[in-house]
C-alpha cells in the first residue's frame, strides 16, 4: 500500500502508527511526501485509490495567505473543490481497468460544479455512502471505468 500527504508531520505519523500497530497488520506500507499524484510513477496503477481531501469551502473574506498545516488539511478553496477537481482529472491514469477511486465531498461545497466535472470525466461516478451531520452531509463518491 502506498500512502501520501504533502504534510511531513502527517507522513511521519503514518509511519509511527504503522510501526505501533504492525503486529496486527498484514503487508507493508510505502509512505511518500508530496503533492497529490506527483508522488507516483507513471506505471504505478492501483485497484483502489482513496482520497480524503481538504474539502471545506472557505469564504472569500477568509482567503489570506496563512497556510498553516490545519489550513492545508481543510481548505478546499472557495467552492471546496480545489483538490477534488484535480483528483477527478488525474486519477484515471493511476487506476487499473477494474479499479475504483473514492473521494470525500461535503454538501457545503459546490455540487453543481462537481457534477459538471463528473459529467466531463471519462470515468463513471456514484455516491456509495453518505452521513448527515448537523450542518452538512458528507458523501463518499466512487469513480470507475
Ligand atoms: C481532510 S485531511 C485528511 C487527513 C487523513 N489523510 C485522513 O484521511 O484522515 C486532508 C489531508 O490532505 C493533505 N493535503 C493537502 N494538500 C495536499 C496536496 N496538494 N497533496 C497531498 N496531500 C495534501 C493535508 O495535509 C491533510 O493531511
């Protein structure tokens, strides 16, 4: 399994968690630091790709160049789609023929724009599970050939 994040602290924590729990786990992990798919070689393909992106939309007035790690973990841009759109556009290159990709989406984000990108994508899509909270619904979308 390959895991990745742009945050070096997150990468270290994944390694630490794996080491603490490895007696209960099968296989090994390869943890990589970097921006989305840039951590992968072109010939690396997967049956399952899971992305829990920074998915929260932010107000225009909140756009300041602060960029601490919490902001980087949560800030999905004005429409909440900054990383999800990149994922939809790039993921197919790394998916095996019968593979599935999954990403998290908040109902606070722009679903109309998301649907436009999903329609344009070469992949099919469906919502596979949803959970309602007080102020938002979280959906998990699946992308597949
Ligand atoms: C909502 S958190 C998810 C954290 C964790 N992976 C999980 O599922 O609980 C989003 C994560 O995306 C990472 N991230 C933000 N921008 C990124 C980028 N350009 N490339 C890779 N990871 C990024 C953040 O550092 C943060 O750890």
